[in-house]
C-alpha cells in the first residue's frame, strides 16, 4: 500500500484538526441516526416472523425502503444543489420520526399488515433520498481533513452498529418489536435537533449546493438541466461509473440477499439475541476499519480499498456454512473491517475528486447507482432461498464477493486513481525543485515556479474545481466524502 505521509500531512503539509463545535453536532447526528438504523433489521425480522411472515416478507419490507431511496435520490441531489441542505435534512428527519412512531403503534397494537409496513418503509426511503445527498457536501464544509472526518464518522456509525443490534435484541426479547421502532423514532428526533443547532459556513460564490448561489439555483438553470449536467459530469469520470457498475453486481448478488437471509437464518436458528451479537460483531469490525482509515493514507485509495473488500467473504460464508454463533461473529467482524475501510476510501475519493458545484448531484448518482440493484437482491432473496435453500444462496453470495474486488482492480482508472492531495503535493514538490534549479540557471532559461503548480488530473478525472483560495478549508484540503 502506497502510504502518503502516514497519519501526518501529505507532502509535509500539516492537516488542520477535524473537530469543532459544528462538526461535533453533525457527528452526533450521524451516530445517533445510525444507531436507530442498525436496530431496524432486528425489529423487522423479529416482528414480521412473530406475526407469521417469512424471509420473503422481511426482504420485501427492506426492499420497499431501498427501492424508494435508490429511485429518488438522484432528484434529491438536484434539490440539495438548489436549496438549503440543512433544512432538507431536518425535514427528512422529522418525516422519519413520524413514520417510525406510526410503525411502533402498529406493532404495539398487534395490527401488522405487510403492505402497511412496506408503505412506511417506502416513505422512509423517500425521506432518506432527500437527506443523503446533503451529507456529501456538509462534510467538506465542516472539516479541512476530510478523510479524517469521514474516518471519525465511520467509527461513530460503526460503534452505533455495534450497540444497535444488541440493544434491539434486548428490546425485542424483554419488550416487543414495537419498542425498537419507538426507539428508532427517537433517534431521528435527536438527529433533527443536532442539525437544527448546526451552523454551516457559507459556500464560496459559484460553488453551488447546500443552499449556495452557484450553478443550478434560481433562474440560472432548470431542474432538468441540472439533472442532465449531473449525468454528464458523472459519465465523464470512468473511475466513478466503473465502481458503480461493479457495485450493481455486488448489491444484487452479495449484499442484497445477505442482509435479509442472515437476519432470518440467525434469528430462526439461534434467536434474536444471537443475531444482535453477530450484527454487533459486524459493527466492531467496522470500528477497526474506521481506525485503519484514520491512520493509513494510501496514495491510490480505491486500489487499497478494493483489496480490503476481499475480507467480506467471511460474513455470508460463515452463516451459509452453518457455523456456530462465535464463528459467524468472527466472520462478521472481519467483513466489517474490510467494508469500513473501503467505505472511507470511496467516500473521500468522491468528495476530493468532484467539483463542489456538482458534488451533491454526483453523490446522488453515486448512491443511486450503488443501491439500484439492492432492492432487487433483497426481493429475490426469499424466492431464491425457497428454491435453493438459504445456506446455498449465502455460499453463492460469498463466492461472488471475491469476484467484486477482482473486477475493481481490473479497471485501470479505478486502481490507478491518485488521491487529490498527493497530486497537489507532487506538484508543489516539482515546483520547488524547478524554482531551485531556475535560480541557478540564466534568466532566459528560467521558468516561473507558478507554471508548475497546476497538477495533472488523475486518471479518469476531469476536474473543474477552481484553484483553492487562501483562508478556507480548501486551501489545505481540496475536499473529501461518505457509502
């Protein structure tokens, strides 16, 4: 792994601290919301099984949320580039507060009808599609060291994943699934409050997004024109659409069936508390992966992340092979570490390689493309398990999970993409060398040092980002994100 500067600055440039009051609020909002989200699969699996439904129903309930999210998040990206992202995120949290409170009432009352649960899930997916694009542009506005910020958020979300399923298992065991939904609703209330207290710095003129006055806002462009521009910018980056093309296979054949089938297999064979333990082990692994992402600064981030993805095979393989709860938990922990490291590398690459005026839209295309096939995989999980057996489906998913990183590494634009700050550091170093050599040469042969400061774009990148001005975070970090 090509490490650039270790845990310190790149090319001798010192990174500014991640933490501030506002980043702390955003950090808490993401961590608490993630805590509720990781409780939800336990509540759905246990609650629907308790009311006589099977694995197919669990898959459909999850797919309803994923389908709405994946289908509408692109439009959410355009909206986020035209209006205040903070207000949109607060509104989305309040909507989900209401829907999860309603789900709690239904489960408490014993009136559980599958189509009603799917409608609630669909509404949650719509709210998530409005919320998620703003995350990409919020992180660079709050932190100079964007990889560090993404790593910190990933650790917090992973710690929530560690605690969430265990708490959900306890609530289901000692109370009812309705208690989990009530707790989930409360997490959205906390998230909305933190975002309400958040003070986002103003965007630079022409940066767009997040309520700024850049391209695509007001009368300067139509909704459709913004959508088309986002698609054009997306297609111009081979590394971006290449990863998402591979990720479609991952979602339909690996992650899509793994989530509902692991939930139903472990709950049916070992009980909800065992599933809480396995999912918590997955969370513990993602904490480790987040710490590794904080420490390591690979020069080629996507290549390093792709190697880490090989670790995921142990999760579906351990459950599909029918191993004990301890072995399944160990496999989940290893898989979580690999997924978490990849997630930080990918998110940071998107945020640092994409111009800020189209970041929300490209992040939305990223999310939509990445998740487009997940509801298909989740919806097919039940029928496939009925026809082949859940264990065979999980073992097949494990085998395909090894193909995914191989496919990523086979694309030159993906494995060769150089991190943005490394490119700048190389350019600064070259400029210094050129400047030192120029002072020894004649005036006629001397080239101004400023001519060497424009770094070549990394492979597959067509970056329209203006040169960072002094004073703002972009002066030290060109920008980074968050899967």
